[in-house]
């Protein structure tokens, strides 16, 4: 008979197989419904949790995912998450941001500040209901800042996928939305890092220490790691067998993102910050010529493990346990999230001359949240800033705002054109490339971005 440790390993493997298979099934359903893959994966996570499976007799979520296996599943989910966040950082085209100038800054500011302020207002309204989580006091400042950050972000990977599918990556509105999402993503993660530091720091000096250590890590990445990666890439290209360059750079990237994830975790922040920072620091222009598949290969590996994260999140969501006050909270967060992005992004776009249709399209695109929102919500839950009700509200908001994007674009007359998918060799976030020539089907990513 197997030992307890061997039994735990066996159950974790079986759980992982179940999660990956069910997520793939739900992803196919999402594609048929013309929705991003992340919608199917979120629903798969909810289905395996108390919201659906828990309604059946026998406490099936606890039976399938026993408490002693959940730490191991959490490690798998965190590994998938840091791999994904590296790809998000690696595919931030900051050079394109610099080329677009003042209009981009103005639209990004409106797309962020209006939702951020609205989220803070919602936090002030809801805080009396959430003064403590699991017996631990929650101050108004981190709670309000967290909701403001969660309201303000746009999911760059999902947006890039939608733009590619609808052949919008080359038009003015699509380029502007993607560039604003790049800036907004970076600002959102920086803001969240500050919020996490506020929560975890032991007084002002502790906060300054965490911010200083994070600034030191970022400076080391920019001053040491990025130039070193560029030099190593040049030497590898000159001396090594071309067939060995790609695997060597892949090893370098994985080791680096894991070490940076460890560093930010030791600082007191979440590991995703390190993975994101390392991906942003790498010189994509240099590495991309030698290893064009670098981001895509890491994304494919992470995509296998990422569904485990959705199930871990789904186990914390129990829609059946939401009472009347919880429903009001969900409704408030969803309505404010929709309205703030539409007013902020759409209003600014209209003022800068994009026209009614262009401004509405821009606002709909910027309202896409996807996985990014759930990652932020999970961090808030893990920190003890959010309780189960607020976490559930943010998950529902992410699901609805993402699912609404495709139908709204259809109503605006921007359908998905018929294409024949061709295996891609680039990362799925490379939606900033020039549009395909007339009559040529745009190449779609093999692995849909989330």
C-alpha cells in the first residue's frame, strides 16, 4: 500500500489531469461561442469548485481536492502563473509606446484615472462591510487602493488576441488600444506592488525598505541583466551552433524569471512581480532575432499549468453562498467597472477626435480584463485584503467584462473574418506587427492569449 506522501503525489497528478482535460473542453466551447480561451478556463475553475460541483451531494470539491493536496496544486498554479507573467512582460513593446507620444499618454491617463478613482470610491463605500478578514483588521487605504487598481487595468494578452482575430492590430484604434493597454498594465502592476508593500510593511521604515529593495532589483535588471543578455546573445550567435542558441536562451530566460520570482517573494511581494519585471527587462529586439519562439515556448509550457490556477481560484468562489448584500456588492462592482472604462476611455477618445464609432470601439477594447483581473484578485485574497465576497465580485466582473467584448464588437460591425489558422512561430502577444497585405490571411497564434 502506498505511503501517505505517495498517495498525495498520486492525487495531485490525477487532479492535474482532470483540471487540464476539463479546461481544454471548456476552452473549445468558449472558442465555438467566439469567446477568449480564458472565459472557458475561468468557467472550468468555477465548475470544479463549490459554485457548481459543491451543489452536488458528497462535498465533491473536498473529495477531489483534499486539503493536503492543495499546497502542491498551489505550487503548480504559481509556476504556471509566473511563466505567464514573464510572457506578458516580455511582450511589452515599450519602444512602440515611446513612438506614439502625447495622444497615447492622454488616452491612457483617462483610461486609468477614471476607473481608478471610481474603484477607490467603491472601496470607500464597501469598506464598512469588510473591516476585517478572518479576524484581521483591514485598513481603508489598502482596500480602496486595491479596488481602484483592479478597476483600472486592461488585460493585454486577451486584448492582443481579440485584435489579431478581428484584424484590428493594424488600424488606428487597435494600435492605440494595445499601446494604452501596455502602459496601463505596467502602471497597474507597479501600483499593485506599492499596495502590497503597504499591506506587508511593518511601519514606514518597513515600507521604504521593501520599495527600496524592489527598486534595487529593477535597477539591477536594467543596468546589469539586460546588457548582459544582449552581449550573451551576440556571442552565442557568433560562436555557437545556431541550433543550440534557442535552447540556451530558453534556459537563461526560465532560470532568470524563477530567480526574480524568488527575489520578489523574499522582498515580501508576490512572485509574479519578479517574473513580470524580468520579462520586461530582457532585450526583446536582440533575443527575438536569435530565438523568435522564446516567448511562445514559455507561454506554451505555462498554458499547461495555468488552468490549475483557475481551479485554485474557483475553489475560493462560492456563488451559492452569496447573500443579498453580496449580490448588491457584485452588482455595484460590475456596473462601476463597465461604466468607468466606457466613460474614461470612450470619453477621452471622443474628445481627441476618434469619432463616435472609434471612441466606442476603443472603450470596449479597454474594458477587457481577463486573467489579469483574477491574478490581482487572487493576490488580494492571499494578502488578506479581500474576503471571499469581494474576491467573488472581482472574478464575476472579470468574467462579464471579458465576455462582453466580442458581442459588443459584433454590434459595432467588427466581425471576426474567416481565416485559415497557420502554425505561429511568434509569441501570441505579437499583435503589434504590421497588418498582413490585402488578401492575405493574418496568421493567428497557435496558443490563444489569455
